[in-house]
C-alpha cells in the first residue's frame, strides 16, 4: 500500500474517505458563509477606484469618526505588535480643521500635529497631487520596523506590508459602505513625507489612501 503523503496516514485505501470529508467540510463552510455573502457583496460591488473627488463636499464628522473608530478593528498583526500607524492629512472634514493628525492603534482620537493648509506640501510629495488635493482626507500609513525585523528578519518587512493591506481593506470597505470614494495611491516621494513628519531611520511609509466624496 503506497503512502500518498509521507507525513500523514493518507493512503490509496483511505483516500476516498479523505476526499469525502474535505468535500463535506467545504459544503458546511460554504453554507455558513452564505449568510454573510450578501452584505459583503454589496460593499464589494460598490467599490472602484475614485479619481474624481468633489473638493467642495466635506466628509461628515460622524462618517469620519466611524471610519477611524473601525480602521484598526479586527485585523491580525504579526507578533501582535500592531506597529502600523496613520497620519491623517485633512482637507475637508466637518469639525476637523485642515492639517496633519497622528492616529495610532491605541488612540481614541486623532492628535493634530500641524494645523494649516496642506495642499502646497502635497504638491511637492505626490505625482497625482491634483486628485489627492481634492480628497477630503488621506491616510499615510507608516510603520516602525524594529520589532518586526528583530523577530522575523527580512520577513518582518513583508509582514508590515500585509498588515497595512489588512487595515487598508478595512478602510476601503468602511468608506464604500458610506458611499465615500477611495483612491489607493503609490505615486509619492517617501523622503518628502519622512522629512516633514520627522520619521526616524527605522520608520517606513507603507501606503497612501485618499478618501472623498465622488463627483457623480
Ligand atoms: C498599492 C496600490 C497602489 C496604487 N497606486 C496607484 C497610483 O499611484 N495611481 C493610480 O492612479 N492608481 C493606483 N492604484 C489603483 C489601481 O490602479 C486600481 O486599483 C486598479 O487600476 C484597479 O481599478 P479599480 O480599483 O477601480 O478596481 C493603486 C492600487 C494599489 C492597491
């Protein structure tokens, strides 16, 4: 009797049972998932990249805070470090004056670190600054690499990218459910941001995500 897998008891004789078990597991999981397929699909079908924001329309305070309160919700973090944090660049959000805010995993509210117009700076840091400057706000995700690299070596860098992806998808789903448009944008100059935010050598920028009201 030949073994199919050297590290299990799977053989030609019990293969049939094994396949049946896998199929029945899949159908059970599928049945369970059916319950959530509908609402999730609605969010997904709404989403596409926005490149035409209405600069005159603000995001409501309530919607902004809903996104922030859930941004760091329910995502996995390699090593449980949770060292991806956000800088919020605000143009047009109700009750939040223009400027740059810091917002971390454990923060209740964003903290203003610069008050004032950000558009002139954004022009120097982004290729597609016309789009970004019409958004209501954008999030610059940054990460402190130290604990990740210490524990995982170069793989820690990959993990930070994955973690940022998890958080970004949260933001995209939350904003899409509110009919707020999203623009993932990788065309920025890291050093411009690093200088203005005074990031240290261990801190990296992991993503940039702009949100705003679409011109319909
Ligand atoms: C990490 C990342 C970086 C991106 N950078 C840019 C960018 O610099 N400029 C741009 O116009 N779109 C950018 N996009 C958006 C993609 O072009 C877009 O998602 C793709 O064309 C698919 O279109 P859809 O989002 O409408 O489905 C980026 C998307 C991701 C995930």
